[in-house]
C-alpha cells in the first residue's frame, strides 16, 4: 500500500510540476494570456501580510484542535457571536474561479470542501481559493458514500485527497462527508488524521438549481449566529449559486451577521460543549 501511495504521490508531483510550467511558461496566444491574468488577479501578500496570515492559520489550527478535544464533528458554531460560515462542496470545477472572484469582490472568505480527483482538471480554482485566503477542506478523493466503504477504503479516500491539496497549500484540517454519509469507522479514520468533521445547519439545495431567489431565501432563512451554510461550487451548473451570492452576503450584513471561514468561526465562537454527536445527514 505504501509503495502505491509513494508512486501515486510521485505521479501527482510530476503532474503538478507540469501544470505549473504550463501556467507560467512563455506563450503568445490569447488563451494563455487570460490564464496568466487569472493567476494574478489576487495579489501575492507582502512579507508582513504573509506573516499575519501564517499567525492566523496557526491560531485557527489551534482552535480546530481545541474543538476536536471535545467533539469529532460540528453542525454549527456557537450562538453568542455575529458570524456565519459560507461553505461550498464538490469543487473545484468549471465555475469555481468565477465563484471565488465573486467572493473576492464582496470581500468575503469562505470554506471549500474539495474532491481530490477534480484537482487533475480544475486545480486553478483551488489555487485561487488559497491565494484569496479561503480554506480548503477534505471532501474525499472520489465523492463516495463513506458509510458503504471498508476501513481501508475510507482511509484511502481521505488520505489521497489530502495528498492532492498538500501539493497546493496547507494540509486540510477539516472534512465534510459526501452526501452526509459517515459511520463509526469514519470517525476513527478522522481521529488518526486529525481531521474535524464539519457538517451544516443550513442546506440551500442549490445543486437542484431552484432559482436565484430560492437559494437566497433558503440561505437567509436559517442564518443566525454560528450557522454553517451549505452550497456548491461544482457538480453541475453553478451559475445560480454565483448569482445568488451578492444578495446572500447583503442579507447577512443587513442582519448584522459577518460571513467568515469555518476555522475563523471556531476561533471566535466555537460550539458549546456537550452537544450530541450528529448522525448521518442528507446533502452534498
């Protein structure tokens, strides 16, 4: 198994290097020019900003460890603050870069739960997320029903996705199960990998493409301090989700709520102790 992992990691590394060469190489066509422009749409942080970001990441990692000390999974943050977390599943995909650019224009950072196999085709979306200060979590390698898998296969789904993301940025500390499917084996594997399961308190069901007004209404209907709102940046046409974001963010701010990343929410207003461990949910 370890030989296979090393071989897989080596193959991923070669692919990543080739991707970087392709992205940064000298090309003359208009498509290459627009691709390079996309890469620099979020300026690289200055040394002082980079250090501030590193300090924040350390504090947020400590906050995750603190929550893990008393629960393996959370559905929402605490109820005493003014923050909510916007989260997006199933990416990266063809709409991810547009969605990240929309969030940047709204001055909002979010949490993305990425599928490892998608990085072969749409890693630019993940790079944009990381450059924007968003958080990238683990959504498995191939998006299976985790509760239907053996312990070995559950471990592989988690580990292989982490290997993809570590080539691009920090190792994921958060996990969201596809379809809300998990069991006791999932919790054991998460414990070994130091991952905190992040579920949700608001499901917009945007993947059904119910229309922009409906997505906005669903997001705001459940918005309260500590809410974790589930949306999607891939897995289908996400133009409605992107179009809904300005109204969602405006509605949250009108209510005095501030959209943040999940780690920021856990740092500022963690869930209270003694909450029941959630059971399997339906979702994406």
